[in-house]
């Protein structure tokens, strides 16, 4: 049974024509009331009706994303990456996609995430926009970086973290993603397949990790046979070790003590 097309009323047609003739991607509350000569209540009902029926997308309060042409079947379908790119354009934010979205993209985890995880310098919290669920993680702009462009079917260059940065995030944000000790196995597999990734991983660990991340990844690299010479920069940044943390947080902190890295080694690298 075919899905019935959304029937467009007079004002819906006028709004789309107004935006398309002016090549406007975004429209704002107040603008449409004036353009269509309707009152504020009529405008609100119109925008709400068009958002609910999928003709336009509400990006944030008072700002809507409009299609460049009439959607086929009356419903506009775009990717979450497209929506994200346009939202960040509106709020003038820097962002990068990481977390489960990146772990799946790079093949670390076969589970397809039902939300897009976004590190950015503007907003935080869980939001549903245009049918896509997002988790926005607000962070200092200094922690944004090590990214690559990801061309989407919509023609948008989305901002995805690099493979090395995704691995660092898996260790740094382990409590958010439940990725330790799994991510130690991801790192081992990645370096076995591409040894040249080691230098990028070290650089991203030093630039974007905290002390706990530096300890954990430094110890892991030592276990994987990375030479002391290549680990020198990590040890230099770590400085004198005065406290111990578990190598695998969330597990009982029982195991041998590694004073060099300041760790209680309470587990091993998971291998499939």
C-alpha cells in the first residue's frame, strides 16, 4: 500500500515558494508572518504543521531548515549529518563526530548506533532534530581537532574524527561509552594492521588526552612492544608518577603495580 502524499495547503505552498524563490535555506519566526501577511498565531500553527508533517525541519527555537525544492511525496528526508552541519552553521559552532558513530565508521564496533555523538563548543544534551537523535557533548575548543571530511550522500562534508582520535576518545571517555577494556583491543588490532598509525595515536594522546588517558595508552603501547625511544615524549608529558589508577576502571582494582606508568594492572588486553 502506497503512503499517501502530504497534501499542501495554500500557506504551505506560499511558504515553500517564498523560500525557494529567494534561495533561502533557513527561515525564522516572524519572517513568515510578514511575508505571507498572516498573524503570529497563524504563523506558529503553519510552522508547527509543516514541521510535524516533515516538510521543513526545526533546527532550534525560531529557526527552520527549508528544502531547496518540493520534497517528493511531500516529506523531506535528509541525513543526520546534513542536519548537524546546518545546525552548526546556524549556531556558529565547531564540531566533530566521535563516539559510537566513529567506532562503527572505522570498524571497531559492528553495532550501528541509533544516535550521533557530537563534540562541539556550543551546546550540550540529547536532542531530536528532524527525526535524528543527537548527543551533544560540549567541550573546550582546545579539545576539538584531529578530524577528516566525510562526504555524505547529501553532498555535505561532515566532520568526522580521525581513526587515531577515535581511539583516544574511546579511552578518554570510557565511562560514557563503556569502552574499556574493549578499546585496548581496538588499538592493538589497528596498530597491527597499520603500524604508521602509532605516531598519530601518540600525538593525539598527548594533545587531547588527560593524565589518565596518557597513563593507560602509554602502558598499552609499551605492552605492544613500542620502544622506549618512541614513548619518551609520553613519559616526558606524564612527569613524575605520584598516584595509581586502575588500568581498567570499573573493575576491582586488584593486580600488579606498575610504578613506571602509575597503574594497577587489573586485567589484560581483550583478544577475540
